[in-house]
């Protein structure tokens, strides 16, 4: 159904859900970590893993480059996160940002030597990322209050199943202001504020980006509509503007002109980069295909 294919970190109510969504599944017992991939560690071993990563920086990595240095095994997010945070503080780190919510732990700390570490632990696993050389780009405009937006929407979807029966259901989505991607390379997650008309469906929601500085933020304009490609954003370097390019994907559906009409699903991918102090769309690609047993949907906001 619609809900399972469209729940994304941008639509999640909690930042912790975003952290968990981005991580690969925990290997089964006996699995060997992927060559070159980050190691899995127990919470008690996380501080040592961070110290080891800081001691071996990549001299060729440009400022603002982040990388995942360790994946944390499943446990209690609050307890395990506090254990790692307290161990880092004891080692001389300073807490810069705390986005923790019930069920998830997300804290960013800074080492005495300037490196920044983000510890994100969800219900199933966690990740520790490192920005060895935080960037310091020139930010546009004044630092203004970041809007706290909450846009609930009910999505009603229907489809013909394999038995030829029409099935229908309604799911609830909560689009909120969320801290997620570090767009300026300083090691701190920046804010994305949902922008949409009344009764907009998830694929019609855009996002106003604010570079966070303490309790305020610098407006970098609007990206979207769609959900962000987190893997590309996290892995991608800052460009010549000093900010990170973003890619967003929107999936929409409608009944085609066939007789009988069949569901046609369209995927639109848009790329954005900062130009003259604000995100601007740089490329757009689109593909459409017929999906006999896929659903179509409509949306309603309270």
C-alpha cells in the first residue's frame, strides 16, 4: 500500500526515525562486514572507534566532508547514546547540539582539535559520523527564527489486488520541521520546513532549507517537491558555492487513458544547488510506467 512506499525521513515525525531509516540492516550472526565499510561496534567500544577515526584523517578530504565511521549495534537508544556521549565528554569533547527525542538519540559533539562527531541511535541500530574539517561558508541574510511547522495529512489509496478485488485504506502522515541533512558541512544537521498547499499529497510537499546557527537559521530557499535522496546528500561533497547539492524524488500516480484505465506511476527527480545564496533547480528527469496492481491516491488535510 501507499504508506510503505512513501514514508521517508522528511515525512517522519521524529529525527530518530530518520537516523534509523538511513542505516543498512544489521548483519545476521556470522556475517562479514562489507570490505571498506564502517565496522559494527558495541556502545562500550564506540568512543575508542571515534578516537581511532580522528587519529587517521583523510588528508585529501575537502572541508565539510562527512563519513560514517562506525555502526552501533541494537540496544537501548537512550542508555547507549548517553554512554557514548558521556564517554566523549570525559575525553574532552563538547556537546554542540542535542536533537534527542523519545525512542531516539541524536547528539553532535566537538573535539578539542575541532573535529565534529554525530551520534545517532534509533530503535534498531545507530551510526556515528565524523566531519574531520568542518566548513565555514559565508551565509546569506540574517539569522532568523526557524518556523515550527506541523502539517498533518490523510492519504487514501486504492488498488486492484492479485485476486481482482478493489482494496482501499487511509494512512496518516505528519510533515514537520525536521533537522536532518548538513547542507553547509559544519557537522550540524540543518532544518527543513515543509511548504505545501492545503490537502497536498506527500509528493507535492516542498521544503524550505535553513542553515542552523544556534536557535536561528539562514534561509537558503526552497527545494522540492519530493523526498530527499539522503544517501546522495550525505556522500556528496560541498560544491563551489560552499553548500551541498540536493536531489529530491517525487512519485505520483493517476489512471491512464487505457480502456479499462490502468494506474500510471510517474517518478520525477529534481536536483538543486545553491546559486546566489539560495537553492535553485539545476536538472529534472521524469519517467512514467504502467503498474497494473499499484494504487492511486488522494489526500486531505484537517
